[in-house]
């Protein structure tokens, strides 16, 4: 016998011992009944009646092993009583009665052993049926819960700006819930389209990012898909979405993605609020020009680009000559209108790629990038001075103002603050020279 056979025989031996002990225990229960009846004076006719019942039951439940354990216990009890014949004198004095009991109990035990397999199969079938009924009940309850959850989800999505989408990657077809039609301005109802058609609606600036992230998720390089992008509506305008999703089904053999499910949420209003907040944080509220913070950020990036390209940049620092007199004569409201006119003239005097900012009061700063040569900056300065000399109509009166300008060119390694200070110093030199002119710092 090899080790595997020994390891298999050990559990079988243990099971037989447990069944034998079970049979002995049932017979002991019968013995306890006999002893209790004897103690209270209700002596049974035979000492083996109740114990025999235990042996029969043990045979039916535990089989041969249980019968052996029970029979051994029953025989031992009978022998003990045989040594005390006065306890059950009538029973032990009649050999025919003893033989009848032996035969009857043996037949009943044999019958129990015979019907036991059928009883076991019947019990197993009943247990399986009960388990099946329990499974069906659990399945029914689960389906009811799933239906309720689905109805709740549909109710939550109904009327909202959340789109549920389901993509069959085997054929490229996409199902989108009713909210999609409201976002893109189509007729009310669910939408069935294709991946290619949906991608065509994505804004060109975000289309590549959407395609790249989708590929990474399908390949398993990313656990989930999430990207903000714009889609074109039926009227031709753009709506911002945040799209999220994940692969829910893959081919078990190849790992190829077969199905992807997710949501689209319309975040256009949020984007507008963010853009308005950003614009407010970086623009002058009176003129709409860049503020000091935005100008310094633009200057920092322009210096970095200049170091890479080698092209010159220049900063113009200017204010209006005798602006206080306009305020005193016509009031602050007129002064504000004058500043807005100045802002418009400054923007019209430079390229769209240049930056015009208001630092406060009547102080303005201009950033000129990608200069062909330094004379180009001088030409811009002269143009601004000439534009400012043109009269303005304020409160029905013709007003003439002039400007003084300080011009500073960037040199290697200059810091943004240093360049602005140089232009500011040049401005004061221009004012000292008589105003309505410029100075280079």
C-alpha cells in the first residue's frame, strides 16, 4: 500500500468509528430508558427491548458500522443482565423468548439496512429540492431587487443631464439614454449610433485625447476612462461633457474588450462659471484688459520663449499726461470712460499676439513679442503716442490727452520684475523730458 492509499484509508476508518460510536450511543439511550423504568418500579418485560430499538434506528441511519457498534453494546448489556438473572428472571428463563427476540431484532436491523440506501436517496433528493427552492426564491428576490434598482436609476436619470451609454465593441454600436438627445438638440428619445459618428462630434482640439484614452482603456493600460471634452450640437454650438466609463466584458481567450459602459455629464454651465471666474481673476474690471497678475504671467512665459527662439521682446510702461485734470473737471465717471477709450486705442495699436494690461489708475503696460528688430518697438511706441493725441468726446466736450512711455528691451537672463522696473524708470525720464514722448531704459 502506497502513501496515497494510506491517506485515503485513514478518513474511511475514522468515519466507520464515528458511525459505530453513533450506534452505541443510540443503544445506550435505550439502556438508560430500561434502567429508569426499573428504578421507578415499572420493570420492562425484557431488558433488550428499548436498546434493540436503538440498534434498529442506528442501522437505518448509520448503516453497518452503526449496527456493529449498537449490537456490541446491546450484547454487552444483555450479558451483564444475564449475570443477574433475578432482575429479568421471566425473560432469561425462557430460551424460546430470547431466541425470538434475537431473530426479530436481526430481521428488523436487516430490513433497516436494506431500506437505508433508499432513505438516503430520498433524503438527498428532498434536501436538493429544498436547496433548489431556496435558490429559486433567492433568484426571484434578486431579480425583483435588480428591477427596482433599474427603475430607480431610470427615474434618477430621467430629466437629468446625465447620459448612460453602452458600447458594443464587437460592432461599434453605441446606445445612449434620452438625456443625450437633449444635450445635442436631437428629437427626444434614446439614441443608437456608432463610435465613429460620436467621435466626429468631438471638438477637434480634444478628439485625439479622447481617442488615445479610449485605446489605453481598451488595451487595459488604464482601469477606467475619464475625459472632459466638447461635442457639437445640432445647432452648431459646443457643449462641454465629462465622460467616464470602463470595460465590463472581455473575451476570456484573447482579453479583447467586448463591452464598455459609462456616463456623460453636461458640465457646460460649470465650465462657463470657471471661465468667468478665471477671467475675473486675470482681467481689469474697468477696461477688460489683463491685470497685473496676468501680465506678469504672460511676461514670464514670453521671456522663456525668447530665450529659446532668440527673438527680442520689449515692455512699454505708460500713463496719461495730466489725467487728474480730466477727473477734476468732468468727474470720475468721465475719467473711467476715458480709460476705456485709451484701452481700445492701445489694443488697436498692437498685434493680437501682444499683451496689453492696466496696472491701476491711468497706468498701462504693453508686452511686445517676436520683434523683427528693436526699431519695430519704436514704431509701435510712436504709433501709440500719435493715437493718444487724437481728441476724445467726453460729456459733450472735446478732450485731448497725451501719453508718456518708457520702453525697455529684454536682455539675456533678465527677470520679469527687473524688466518692468526698467520700463517704469524710463517712463519717469520721459515725463521729465516734457511728456508726450518716450524714453528707452
